[in-house]
């Protein structure tokens, strides 16, 4: 059974999300500010967190950054705003996805299911080999670990999935829409910014100089390849 953390300072929203997810095989726990959310993830077995951005004591973006210091669980941000700045900032500090209020119950359930699937299976059948090697990068699909030049690199589930997709298809150019469809397993609608942020974050972790990448290259107007 998967354990879901729902964190929002509005108890009505927490209760609504619990109802939306009640039909699935989930056990849910709640928190009402970012500090409580961090403590829950640190002290309990949590498999996915839904975090509101605007919260007292510690907001969802700060909480995400803190959680990323010790955990790679999927994090979905809840936001009442649609501004790109909020979304991009959240993705930059390690969030995997976001949902804009007011919620569509079907969308909430689908996104939670998608993130859990990737976290535990990370694309499963996409790559036959358990280990992929390219240059100084080694990706182990069984242990879900990545090393660069012999040193371990900590990736979020989404970053791992993007890297795995590209390493399984060296030289193939993927458009942002193709990456989104392959990794998120959803229609790619307005996905370019989301993918670009994850690519940038991935480069910061695996490249010696992200401004002059030796692995993840861009073909302007077409997409990315490794």
C-alpha cells in the first residue's frame, strides 16, 4: 500500500484530496504547513507528497528543497497560481510535477498514479538492460542509482527517467513534447517549460560545466539528445 502525504493549510482542501484519492490503494496522512511536511517525510515512510505552495511557517517550495536534502520521493506541488515563475521555481528545487487549483479529481488521481508508477518502476519496459553506460555515466535500473566518473549522483525520479530514456537511445533527438509523453506518460500540452527545467537541473548534476555540456546536447528548434 502506498502512503501519500497531503499538506495544505486549508483543511477543506486536505479533506477534498483525501476523497479524490480514496478509491485507490493509498494510505493517507496529512500536514498543515511545510515544516510539518518535512518532519513527516523524515520520520515516516512516505511514498509521495502533495504540497501546497502557499503555506505558513514554511512554504511548499522551501519544504521541497528541504525534503530533497534527504529524500527522492515524488513531490507534486499544489498552486492556486498559474504563473510560470512559481511553477519553474518549484521544479528547479526538485518538484516532479504540479497541479493548479481548482482541482480536477480525475487529474489529481492520474498524476499521483503516474508519479508513483515512475518512482517504483521508472519506465520498466523501456530499457531491457539493468545497467546503461555512456562515457563516464553509469545508470543502474535495478538499484535506481547513477554515477558520473565514479562518483554517485542523486537524481529525482523524473530526472532519472529522462536520463534513462536518453541513454537508452544515444544520438536520438527527442523534442520536449516527446520527452514529456515518454516520461510523464501523458499528452504533452504546454510541456516545453517543464521539460526544459528538468533538463537544466539534470545538466547541473551530471555535467562538469552545464554551460558547455559534454553529454546532454541541444539541437535548436528540434530538441535534446545524449
